[in-house]
C-alpha cells in the first residue's frame, strides 16, 4: 500500500466514524441542569450550547420550586463570553430560510449572566419542537446585536430536544410543551 492509499484509507475511516457518531453526539448535547432565571431564582432547564460560542446557551426551563412562577425560553450568555452580546432586545430568529424579528426582554442576573428571554415562551418552545420533528438538520439561528451594534448569529442544534422535553415537563408542574 502506497503512502497516498494509506492516507486515503485513514481519512475514509475517520469520516465514517465521525458520521456514525455525529447524530448521537448532537442528541446528547441537550442536557438537564440548574440555571438562574431572569428573576434571580434557581430554575431547572434543558439547554444546548451555541455551535460557535460554547458559553452561550439556548434553554427552556421553569423555576425550581414550583415550576409555575417562571417558565421561559432564553438565550443565556455567561460573564466574559467571547460572543460579546449587547443589551438590545431586537432579535431575529431564523428556522431554515424563514426569518422573523421579535422583541425579547434582556436582563443581567445577579451573577452577571446576560439573559435574553423570548416572549410567548410556550409557543416558541413548541416551534422548536416542530422544527426538530420536521427537519433533517434541525437548528435555529438567533441573531442578537453585539456590543458594537453588529448582529451576532447564534446557531443552536435542535436534535435531541424532543427526547429531553418530557423530563422537563414533569419537573415544571406539567408544563404542556407538546402540541
């Protein structure tokens, strides 16, 4: 076997392994964890990091005590994030080729996390679940203006969300997210 043939065989094997594990790796990205709500309370949420910035997460959650005080869908930026998101609530949400502008509320938590909360969270969470079910490569891109005014596109994979949503609904006073 020539060096070129050996290199080609290695590359083909690496691609096959990568393709075989990519679906399960993406599905495992959604995790259940505690977060801080815009109200400063502890909450339970399922979330996934942005494909570009691991310290920016898309979360769906509810407060940890009763599950009824706060229920929301939010983008949470960790303190010191490289994303450099600003404080504008003018957000553009894109599913595939369809995009819409919306006004999200923006708060900074006591621990300096920047929280961008979607209006009508139940409706938005259901839209995320529909996109996961309908698309071969489900994802949502949320553009939030950065500190310099330029939009920062944040893409979040949706694969695996449906598998985790049942555990969240049970902890959120039976929050009915499935249609």
